[in-house]
């Protein structure tokens, strides 16, 4: 997957006014607490990529 695709996942899976994940409700019609599995996974992936880029830039 590309960073663009992970960004789309994170932009769709936001907290609703009731504290449930809006993306899970919209895509799968299931109530899931925020952050849902997909949002947490995409955020972890993005953090790993940022850390890897930072560490690769060090001498």
C-alpha cells in the first residue's frame, strides 16, 4: 500500500459525535469505538515510516 492509501484510511476513520468510528459505520455499517482497528493500524504504519525516514537520515 502507498502512503496515499493510508492517508485515505486515516481521513475516513474519524471520531463521530457519539465517539464511534465514522468510517467503520459508513463502510461496514458496524458501530466500533474510535480509534477502530483500521485507524490504529494505519496510524502505526505512518509512525513507523516517519521513524524509518528520520533514522535513515542520520549519519
